[in-house]
C-alpha cells in the first residue's frame, strides 16, 4: 500500500515543490521509524552460552549459507529474477519522461500502478498458493513480468502502461513474497537474520548491478531494446533455474531439538580451548553401507552448516563395515553452540542412520581438544 500511495504522492509534491522537498519529507518520516524501534521490546532466546562476537557471527552465517541448499535455492532463483527485472525499475523514469505529457507525475502514476498491482497480488496470493506450488507460481509470475516489460518497451500511452505496470506489480509481489518466505522457512532461528541478510544482499546487489547493466545496454542500443533483452533473459532464467526448487520447505522442522547429550569431560574445558576434534564410530549392517554413506554425507553437510570447519567419513581397513566420522570445530564454545543448533530435522536424520547400524550397536562419540602449551614449551 505504501508503494501504491507514496510514489503518487511524491509525483504531486515534485510538481509543486520540486524533488528536494520529497527527499526532505522522506528523511523526516524516518523519525517515526526510529521511535518505533526504540520502543520495540524484543524477546531474546535464553542461552547459557555467551553471545557470538561480530566477526565470528559473520563467519558462521556465511558458513551456514554455503552449506544450506534450501537457502541457496532461494538465492539462485532470486538472482535469476532480480538481475533481469531490475531493467524496468532502472529505465522507468526515462519511459515516463518520453511519454506524451510525461514527467514526474506520469512517473508517480506508473509506480503507483505497480504498487496497486502489488496490493491486489497480496490478496490473491493465498488462493494462488492453494492451487500452485511455489515454484510454479514464481515461473508464471516471471513470465507475466516479462510480458509487462515488453509492453513497457513498445507502448507509448499512459493508460495501457498503467495496466501493464499493475500486472508487473502482481508478478513482483508474487515472486518477492514467495522467495522471502522460502528463505525464512529454510533458516533456523539462530541464523535467520544472517541468512536473510545474505538473501537481501543478493537482491539489492542484483538490482544495483542489473540497473548498471541495462542502463549501459540502453545507452549502447535503445531503451526499448534493453527492456526487450531483459524480458528475454527473464524467460530464459526460468528454465535455467528450474532445477533449484523451493517448494516443500515447509516440511523442514528446524526447531532446536537439544537431543545431543552434554560432552563428558574429566576437567573443566574453557570456552576458548580449541580446535576441537569430534569422532563418531559406526558399525553398519553389511547390506546398508550405501544407504549409510548417503545419509552420513547429508549429515556432514549439516555439521559444516552448524559450525564444523572440516568433516570426513572414513572406512576401517581392519574391521569390515566399520566407519569413523570426524569433524573439527574452531573452539570448545563453538562445539557447545552446535549442541544448541541441532534441529528436529537433524534428529530424524540421525535416527535414520541409527536404524542402519548393526544390532545392539550404537554410535560411539569421543571429543578431543588441542592441549594447552606448558610454560616450558613456550
């Protein structure tokens, strides 16, 4: 609704008071945002562990994104859409200026039409989700957006362009909402903000680089050609990115399971001790070795996602079907955080692995920490 009302209001203000007044009023409006943020009482999850330091938290967020295929799917689908869709946002002011009786007011009306379409699309989305998968909805919305861009490249009258922009607003909110929801439900609580920051960085980076690209194409050829090429790119991107599915993420149970028992230690281990090596021994049924390896490699990706710097699975050369999983973490505190980050989905996967082990066999876990240097060694 803000996107529908704001641009139209800005166009009126520009016509009476100039562009500077719009930016001054917009800056003043942030005082209301600051007031709300100051009064916002957040509920912070309780933990006995100290909070992560900034750079450590940044690294763990990027590590999670690197080893989370669900988040990667949302990011790749977003990159394939926003890079090409940015053309209409970048070139819309020029289109509005070149219309008959065009100018700031025409630009405001066109952007308001996008906002109105987005509002209408928001009301349509619940019904569309009951009939279409998230992947199918994004594909259809992308094709609709490409059609609106072709109209933007060819139509010169304001009213037909308003209808095309309204259609692009429906498509825009459908894609953006679907991708944002997919990214959110692919992220557990402890890393949700950082994961969404990765998604938003790709979104804003695609819009910025796309605007530069399509502006250069328009300068080299023409505005119409630039929009047409971008629309073609959108259609091609649907096919190229189809393998990265984002449907079905709702089935992931990423709530903390807290099912890992506390590590047994003889002496107290300080949080800064490290690196930490964890080994798990498995005796696998002879006929289940292939299934075990497939499942354990999936678990290995989860270990890396939650903080492991390295992971490996090894087969014993002296004992048949005996495997050792190993991973190491930067510090003892990092490993304790892994205990808090393990999810119900991880628990289900570990139960599946246990079902593949020999009768009366259970994983044997051992923890090792780098020794403390003595004063003599120093």
